[in-house]
C-alpha cells in the first residue's frame, strides 16, 4: 500500500491507497445498498477488462454520455483508470455531439440503456461504436456493459503520464477547446484538495454537481475517495431533497454553484428556525461563479457552518484559490496552486494591488489544449498559463477578480461562447446577422440575450427559438431575442457585445 504522497495515477489511488479500508463504504445512494472499496476495485477492473476485450487500448478516447447517479461516477473513473475518458453534457443535441466526437477523436461512446439521448444517433452517423451501460439496480455504482466482451487477460491500467480525461471548455471561437489532463496532474489535484479541506475517512460528500464539470468528478468524487471517505451520489438532484439528504445521509460537505445554492436556501428557509442545527456538515463549498453575500450569509446562519468560495478552471483540474476561514470578503481567497501571479500584456509580473491578468504555473497546470498549437502559443508565457481573467493580489496574498478578457457568458456555471450561438442563429435562412451578449440574472449570475437582423419580418422569436432548440443545448438558447435593424460594431467590424449588455440589461 502507498501513502497519498506517493500516488501518481488512478491505479495507485484506487488499488494501492493506504487511506482506503477495503470493507469501508465508498459509494452510497438512495435506493441502493452501499458499495465498498473492495467492490469499487472489482467494478473498475471489470470495466477496464471489458473495454479491452472489445479491442480498445490505453490511448483510445471513450466518450461518456449518461445522466447522473452512482453508476455515472464509477463509470467515469473506471474509464479514466484504463483509457482516456471524455465526459460530455447530456443536454447536447445530435449536431453538437457530432462536432464533439470529431473534435475529440472519439473511438467509442458509452450511454446508459434507457436514456433518450441523441448521442446514439450521432455516434452511429459518425461510425463510432456504441456501448450500453446497464445499472445492476442493487448496489450503488455497479453495472454491466453491453456488448459484453470479457477478457481473460489481467487488466492493464494507465500510467502517470497518460491522459486520463478530456474536458470540453468554451473558448472565444465557436469551436470547443479540449483540456487533456494527465493522471499525474489529477492525483496531485486530489492530494491538494484533501490537504486544503482536511479530508479524512470520516468525510461524506453529498454529490450534487454535474459529472461533466471538473468540480463534479475531481473535487466531489475522486478527492473524497482519495481520502478514504464516502461519496453520497444523487441522480437528478432537486433542491427540495436537500433536507432529506442532510438528515438521512449526514454529509460533511457539499459543493455547488450559486444558482443551486440559491435554490437550496429557499428550501432550507421553509424549516423552523434552528431546526437544522446542529448537523453533520463541516463546511459548504461554492464554485463556478461569484456568490452573492446575502446567500452566503443566510446559508451560514441556517446551517451553522462556513461557506467556502473557490476560484478555478478546468485547465488546472479545479481550484486555483480557496477563501478559507477566516474568509476575506470580496476576495476569492489565497492560492492553492504552486505559483500564482499577476502579469501585464508584455509578460511582466506586476506588484501587489496592481490589476492585470491572472497567471498560474506548476504541477497542477495542464500542458496545453489538444491539437491547438496556435492557441497554446498564446496562452503560455514563460511557463505561465494565462487564465484570461483579470484581478489583483493584496498585501496578504488574497486574490480579487475584477473582470475577464474572454468573451464568455457564465450562466450558472455553464460557460457559453457567444460566437457559437451567433453562428447557429446566422445559419437560419431568414437571419441576416446576429450577436449574442450577456445580461445579468439574479439566480444564474449571467444569462444570454441576442440581437438579430431579419431578412424577413415574418420570422418570429418563437420560430427562431425552436430552430435553436433543435441544434444546441437548451442552456445556450438566449433568454430574450431582440429584432433590430443592425448589430453594433466597432470601426474594425467586430461586434460590440458590451453595447448589447449596456442597453438590454434592465429588461433582458
């Protein structure tokens, strides 16, 4: 067995981890019997051998498109342990899946039997084999794969420098960017998360985050298991269930974005004052976007535990900073990465209290986007990764975010490239041009709106919305579409998205 400091790949983490008691509970979920660490090892070994028996090899890329639940989490880490996984949003449409399958160079797609997903159709159109995952229905996280292809050979696992997972992230162009993360990086991130939050075998994570986000698979799944703790898996979590989970499953923490925190708060406020204290929680974590002070204050008052905000991104496997107690209001906390600095446009490191671009480097930073040499040349300067976010460090080392260079819309943690939606709008035969932009939203932080120049007055917002829903995920569809005579542009012809935000923020 190995200590956590010696863990370099997921095989080490799940098969040679001194923190894990083979008879201890790894996974729990409503309606299932718990899954032990020994049974988790058996399931991982089964998946790796089954996929190898179908002719898939270590460097093959396997897309996972399933709804939530304990099987999804176990499937993802199993694929990562022996192959390269790619977790995709189950809300995508067939055209989006085809785009991602090509971009990711996918060799096989795994879907849950019974899920009505256009991923099957997209895979068949691309000539990609489809494998079905069938939940056992008794033990949390146990399932079989069809077609079955058992192999008599020992399972062959990936090594520290192999790519474990590909994460899709939005860029400033319509094409998605692919973040490849190696085993060594993921295990380093898991160790740092465990150290930052002092995870142990007694910790119980209530898992309510999407698995296709880094928070969902790394901070909320792999990290607690690295510490020998338990993950309480939900499927299609809804806020009204939070009180049941707190009382029956006694989690020690949960993580979510601001929109989910706000929904949870509404449910908690229905309970009598003091009814939820004391409880089993040690802390709550918030990520993906800034959390309003009011929501943080009320959650801390009702639950009696600190709410810890983090700032991060997929390119570093999760958190860059964490605002641990005693938290500094207005800040996103101190760095949990090896090196963080503020840089100007010329690559000069700036002094404290000076605004510039946030840059990071060290063993938790990825090595570059997949198949994107030009992009990589622009985001790395002297070994520093340019995050695209703007901020400053104060005298105590706390980081403050003040803006971002990237034209991304952060809708409740879902990052949307406006140019992607522009392109789909403009593909409609009755649309001359289109421009999407962000607008404020009290629950999501930001939402998306659009200006559209029509070729015909017969085109309606309802028709255009239906056109979009056939082609892109629902969360990308603008909340409001404004028909205008012209899209505002700067002297060089670039769309002025800020002008749309300024004019339409009041009414969406």
